[in-house]
C-alpha cells in the first residue's frame, strides 16, 4: 500500500542522502514518487518497508509519517497543530521536537515548547523521558513539515566502525557512513558485490553488514592491502572472498557481478600499472564494465571527474556528486548503469 513518508536527512552532504534513499527503495523494486524535495528533507509516496530502509540508511536521521505541511510561520504551525488529526490514542503521552534547517530564521528558540503546549491544550499528556509518540517538525525551505516519528536509523554504529577503530587502518579512506551510502546507491539487494581496488575494505564491510544475502569480493594488486581487506572483513562478517589481482585483468567471469563500488587510488602512494594514469583508469573501467551484469549499477569514486571515461566504456551515467574534503581534495562520486543490450 502506498503511503507518504518524510525522510529527515543528514546535513553531511547536499545530494547524497536523497540518492541513498532512492537507491535503497529501487534495490527492492518498491514503487515511489517524490512529492517534495527540500534541504535536509525528502517527502515521497511509496510502498517501501520502513524497517528495512531504517536498517540500511546511513545519511538519514529520522523517518516520519507526515501529518500536515504549512508555511514556516509560528502562528500558522500552531493553528495546524491545534486542529490537525495527530492520531494520538487515549492515554498516549507525546514529545515534540523541532528541527530548523539552516538556523532558526523566523522560528524562535522557544517555539518547541509553544508547539508542545498547543497539543497539550487539546487534552494530551506530555512525557519528556518516556513518550509513546514523538512528533517532529522540520522547518526548511519556507515550509514546516510536521509528522509522527516512525523510525530512526542507528547512526551511532558507524562511529563504532570508524577507520581508526578497525583492525587494519590507513588514513584518507572513506568514512563508514559515506561508504554505506554509496553501497546503497548501487541498488545491491543480494548476490555478488565487488570492490576491485579494495584497500582497507571499508566499502565491503558496509555492504556485507546489510544482509547475509550479499556476498562481497575484495581484490587489490598490493599484498598488504589484500591482507588488510581480509583482516577487516574477517573482523566484521563472514560472506566474503579476497584475492590479490590486477584490476586491469581480473580473473572474474564476464557479466557475473551484481554491483561494483570502488574508490580509485589517488596515485600519491599507490602503485599504478599501465603506461599512464589515464590508461590505468580507462582499462580498469573497461574491466569493471566487462564483469558487471547488464542492467546493474556501479559507483565510482575518484578525486577527478570520470564521466567521460565511463561513457566511453559503455556505461550510462545516472548521476554525479561532489564531496569537498579539503582545499586539495574533492571526491567525485558517480553512479552508472550497464544497460541491457
């Protein structure tokens, strides 16, 4: 059954959180329609299973069932809260939280208390410590979206898997929340996921933890990295294979991999085989295209845009994102699809 959901998104990136939501929904073949897209909020109609989404998403703070939407004006919000069907049952206690994206604007710091009082005056009881229902009001882009909290992804788990807390660690790798987000963008639900330049294995760790139905494959040309990938995967899971191999000539069957997600080495301290860096990129992308199943997705991360080489290899470029790290590094994250011929 289709219903409306609102995703309260992380402010860590402008566009990746929305793409992660879409990727998760499409991975399971659920239907969805975007009905509102705002800064740090996404409203959709969908038949998706919320519990599965909450278990996968990394860049979403909360998932809500919307109750009303109005202008981002205190009096307008209070009027709606005073008359809307808030679906509280007799005896249920509630709590209200207000999130103002980009600062409070016209919303005062005391408004959360006023909004709670407006519902309390309707005869409902408040609990600050053990509420039965939590209401959230997101103020963003000139509107207020008010709804009932129905799920909150466990974002704390990613801090526990921070790179420096893993058995094998090197600086400069993707953070776990970003790794999980780009794995979700690959639409992997089950089957084989490959990282042909796996490094410390952080991307594969996040993929494997999603489901026992996902079997990850890590490979790296460096013995140290292959062992590091295996060490980290052994620490977190069980559905993995790791091998030493050259990404320019992989010992993997054509059209056999269900998803590929990789962060290309940046070249400063990584041995690159091939006549040039561009030739290495071109030939590796050709191999990625070869082993990926038709109709499936790959996510490529690098410090420079890769769209031209990806198109030349035969990929359909779906979307690209930039992630600013510091003045000398901006990551380019590109989602591509190998079309069915």
